[in-house]
């Protein structure tokens, strides 16, 4: 996306691995990112998405302007949700990545809005899974303390303790290493979808989506979140209905850092429902360009793992938007970006 990883991509994929020069696109860093938005998602990386569809490309990836985030996609519309990405990497770590064969995996972590797929891998492997607020510094503290090896966030950031930062290029190479390990294991179908299907067969699927409403009226967005906070932080919220869902737990996420004891509050208003599904609302940015409201929805299914996430999550999305009254507070009917 005309960011800083372009020359590294050329050095790795063209110069070192011998792929044709056409395998790297938008690889020249530009101050204005070529006039595009350097976020590696299905909306802003549409040029790559279109090329994958037109050429039936098996594996493709994008990295953002400063190289710390990544998107993984493949043929037949396969999209690796960032929440699944970190979980799959943790699942394959020692089998596919030599670094982890040497060091082992000390622990894993995810940001609070990120789906709980990683929790399932951690439970199966007997690892501690830390749930932290959004912000890489919380992962950094755990790494410094030797508690964390693999971490990620739903906003396309993935990393490990090889450096104290998220690393988009590392995540891309990690996925290629997983595909190579599958090939070495004799898989008949070595594809992104095959890796995902294998993971879902073992752990079920945490359907997940994020709705971004960008540059909305800041006052209206703040009022909406305040109203949700008042409702969901009340002890009386448990047992109440949100559409067809019943609240089992709700509140405003707070975190006490196990390393330095610091406390972070108001990190996301959430509701967990009786069936294990979950909704989170977060507000960011209140400057001259307005605010951004992010809604995260998650639902788990152990058996039905091949649904379109937007289909699987539609009842939950409708219920969440209804209780938040987002259109009333912001005037927005549709999100700017859906992940």
C-alpha cells in the first residue's frame, strides 16, 4: 500500500524466494501512500482484493503504511479474520515456525474486542491467555516480563516476542510457514481455506465482525456510549433482553496490569449473552473530524463453521444496533468499514 514494507517485500519474495516481480505490488514507499488509505482491510486494499479475484491467486497479503499491521486473503474469497489469524498462528507455532521450536510459547494475549478463538487454543495447550485493553503497550509489558510469546488484535495487528512490537511482515511470513508445514505434512489441499477448516474442525468457529462508523458527530457518539454504559454497568442489566439475547454479564472493561499494577478503565462497554455471544462498543477520536464508533460482535458455533459471518451474525448485529440506538445518536444508517 506504498508503505515502508514494500522494499522488504521485494527483498524477501522476489530477491530471496525467486518469485516474479509481479508478485509484489504498490511496493514503492510514497509520502501520500499513492493517494490511498494505507489500512490493510477489504475496503481500503480493494485493488489487491480485485486482483486476487481476477487472477484466482492462492495467497495474498497487505501491510499498512508503517508496516505493523497485515491482512491475509486468498482464492475463492478466503479472508483470514485477524482474530482467527493470531489463534491459528498460536495453534501451529512450534510445528511451523522455527523460532518457537527454539523458545517455546510462554503465553498468548489478545485485545479485549478481539474474538475468543485464541482463548480456545490457549485452553487446549495449557497456556495463559491474557485479555488486555486495546493498545500495544499492554502486550509489551507482558513480553518484558517473559509471560507472552504471541499476541494480536482484531485491528489487523499481530506479533510475537521476537520484537517488542506488532510486525505485519512477520505475520505474513508466519502464514506462509504454516502453509509450508501443511505441505510437508502431506496435505492434499494446501490453501488458506484448508488451514482455516482444519482449525474450525478442532476448535469450532468464533464468528466475528467489526463495524466502524467514522467521522460521526462526537457529541452524539459520546451520548450513545454514555447511555450504554449507564445501562450495562448497572447490576440490574443481568437477565435483561437485547432482542432475542439475554445478558449474562455486562459492564465497562477494566484491566489491572499483572506486571506493574497499573489500572486502565473505560476500555469498552460490553455485554456477554447467555449463549456466549458478545457485543462491544468503543469510542475513539473526538477531534475536529468527529469521532469513530466501533461495534464488535462475536458468536460461537462448534458445528456450523462455513457460514458467511455477516449471515451468522445478523441477528446479533441487529439486536446490538437496536439497543444502542446508533442511528438516533449519530445519524448513520450504514458503517464506513465492515471487517
